[in-house]
C-alpha cells in the first residue's frame, strides 16, 4: 500500500478540519482529491508529507515523498538549471554524494521530463506561471520519490500543456 490512513482527525484551534478520514491507496494508483474550498484537501496533503501532524489517527506513507505545494515558493533570481542543481544537491546530499557530472545529468533529465528545455537558461522570475509550476514539479521529482503529492498541480498551465 502506498498510503494507508485510518481514523485521521485534525483540529486547528476549535475547528475540526478533518474528521475520521479512512483511505487506502495502492502502489501505482493515481488519485485526485475533489471538494469545495475549505474541505481539507490541502490539510490532508500537508499531513501526508509531514508538514503538519494529525491530531489523532494513523497515517502510513512511503519514506520517499515528493511534494508540490499549492503556493510554490521559488527563488526567482536563480536560473532554472541553477535552481534545480541547488535542490538536487540539497535533496540528495543526505542520501548519497553526487559528482558535478551526475548532478548535471539529473538536472537535464528533470528539465526534459517536465518540458522546460526551452526555458532552462532563464531566471525563474522571468517564467510564466505555468513554467514556474513545472520548475516546482521538477523539484518535487528530485530523487525519484515513491510517492508524488501535488496540490493544485495544473494551476497556470494551458489545457494543451497537460
């Protein structure tokens, strides 16, 4: 099982944001969370990736998770390649040492996978919202995580880019 949640609850102050959530998602499954604003979708994702703790309940997820938050914080003064190389170094430093050549190859693979080749030599701040979203997606994919959690991943993307 990729994700197993049982009887998850989350209180924020006096508000009961998530109430008795039970969910199992198998390996290889693609799942979308749908609901109105304020339903707790982002809260659930933040609990899954460890940003927030649940008030109670049981959550089991893989150790290797990539996360693209709804409000993707990017260093806009950095170039796309430079930005991804920086995060490759940060993310993989704890796992293994990579040489410059390996880091460069990984960055180029990420750039190609998310369709940023034509934008790779631009500053992140110069990119459209859709291309910034792709930079965030590439960052989430560093280290080829077992689980990829994307909060509002199509924000800013043209329909023909999906």
